């Protein structure tokens, strides 16, 4: 183990969009790009088509009206404004006639200032002309036609406001359609991502179960050939891994078991040597003490290895019974001739848990031994209850846990910086690992954290019996 000084800053990682989010984003962006492209192209085609039709229609109608005016004004006494008023023109169209230095119009409000000078010059030169301009903020088409037979120039001004309104409505519809299409693309991406993530979610669920110790879990074989091959490979890999874990567990169990006989012989020999301790020189006595310490440490390690290997192989059985957790903790701490105070919260008094008493006492003993070895001893053992779980907390005033080692501290043979100094502590690095295995076998959780006021806090959380 275990408890060492030190600090490590974890660099903050920028948040990345998940696979599902990226699929939705791609679908939405793709739909938006396609819909906006279609909208722009549609608007451009409609704009040029409608405008071209309007210009062509204006020119055709102007030529027709000019021929009518030419026929009606062959007589010099014809009423020009009346002739102009009789012309059939679309709504918003104004006509003017320039003849013998005078301007004529059906309405007195229409004057020559609405005709651009460039159009007037072109028509006076004897050429038909057409131009789009803006008059008083309104777009219009001005068409001019010379009528040389009667010495006149005919002009027709047609507003484009209705066309502009049509195009504005079309643009709004296209933008709304693009937004709706983008939203539909996002929905489609969400649906597709769920279909895509469903197999991955299944893999994650099975992997989590395997990580929790259920090595028999396997992926169902999907009808999809690609997913079926993935599930088959995953299951084959897990079968091979389970076989290797069981083989390693059996090997560790066999080795540990085979070590017990020679270890017993060595212990017996050490006990015999203890009987002749007084006759040994000082160096021999020190060597005997060292031998006794190492043999004891080795015996503990072998016993722990045997226990862990039985848990790994699934051979360990739990002799569970309902016990009052607070009473079990008080008896365990008192049985160690310990002066560590035990505090039981009001809600935890009498809380029943289904546990193997021997194994749970071993868990608490290993945590207290760890505090004795690395933190100068525990300062408090607390029992509390939170809903459907009860928690045993062991606090100390030691150096705490090095940031980043909170999870590794329950790994086998992990001793933090102590690992490089053999003999510096009597621990084997198996005590907390064995405690974690026992807690997991009971369906509980074990964790460690640094206390704000200093030291470490180990917590064991167990489910409470449902009454």
C-alpha cells in the first residue's frame, strides 16, 4: 500500500462531443447544407425566370400599346390623354407619350421625371430601350418605344413591387423549409445514432458486468453479419480471457498451497531456534529476529494469496447471516484491544446486513492494520446509514493518499512509494486488496479519500437488509 505524501494536478481535458452527438451534428449539418443549397438555387432560378418573364411581358405589352397609340393618333385632332387612358395595362403600370415637345399622360400626377435620361436619349435616337430602375424606393421596369410615323415617343413604366413581394414570400418559404429540413436531419441523425449506439451500449453493459467480476457474461449474437462477427470475436476473446484468469488463479492457489508445507517446516525450525536463543551470539539473535519477522510476513502473504485465489476461482463460499452492523464493528474494534473510538449515528443503530461475519471482520481488521502501519493508527471508526446502505468509515491523521492512487490502492501488491523500500514496512500489499475482494463478494463498495482536515478516510458501503 499505500499512504504517501505528494500531490498531482490533473490537467483539464476539453470536452469532446460524443459519437452520438457527432452523428447528429453530421446529419443536421448535411441536411442544412443540402437544403440551403437547394433554397439558394431555387431562389436564383425563380428570380431570374420571373424577372425575365416580367421584362419580356413588359416589352411585348409596350410594343402592342405603341402600335395602338400609333393607329389612334394618325389624326391630329385626337385627344391624346383619352387614347392613353383607353390602353389596357396591368395594375401599377403608368404610360407617357412625348410628342411635339409635350408630355402626355392619363394622370396629371405622372410626369416626365419618372423616365430615366438614358432611356429618353436612346428612344429619341430612334432605338427601343428597356431598363430596371428604382423610383421612390420601388423597383420598376421602364420600356421606351419610338413611334416615328407620328413623331412621338411612347413610354411604359411597370412596377415590380408585386414580383418583389412574391420573391420575398418565396425566400421566406425556402428558409423555413431549410430550417425544417435541418431539424428533420437532426432527428434522423438522432434515430440513426441510437440504432448505431445500441450495439455499443450492449457491449458497454456486458463489459461493465465483466469488469465487476461476472466473467460468464457474453454478447448475444446479432442477425446483422457485421455485428455478429464482432459479438463472436468479443465472446471468443472473453472465453479465452476467462480461461486464462482461471488458469492463473489455479496456479496461484496451487503455488500458495504447495508453499504451506515448507513454510510450516521453516516456522517449526524458527520455533526450535527460539529455544536456543540465549545461547546464540548477538549477531545470531538479530538474524533470528529478522528471520522470524520475514517468515511471519511470508506466512501472512501466503494465507492472503490462498484467500484471494479462492475468491478468484469462485471456490470461496460466504457463510452469510443477518447481523447488526454497529454491534459487529464495536466488537471487532474492542477485540483488538484498541482505544480507537467508535461512533454510531442514530439512524445506523440496529441496521441489519447480510454478511459473512468472519470476512467482514477481516475487512475491518485489514483497514485498521493499514492505518497502524502507514498513518500512526486510526483516529475514528464511524458507522452511518443512508437509505438502503450502511457505511463503515475509518479515519486517520496520516499523510493521506497521493492524488491519482485512490483506485490503485486496492490493487494487489500496490504499496505506493513504499514499494521501492523493501523492509521499510511489514506489509505485503495484499491486505487492502483482500479487503476489496471481500467487500465486492458482499455486493458492497470500498473507497478511500483524503479528508479536508488531513489524513485519509476509508469507507465500506454495504446494502441493508430490506424489512
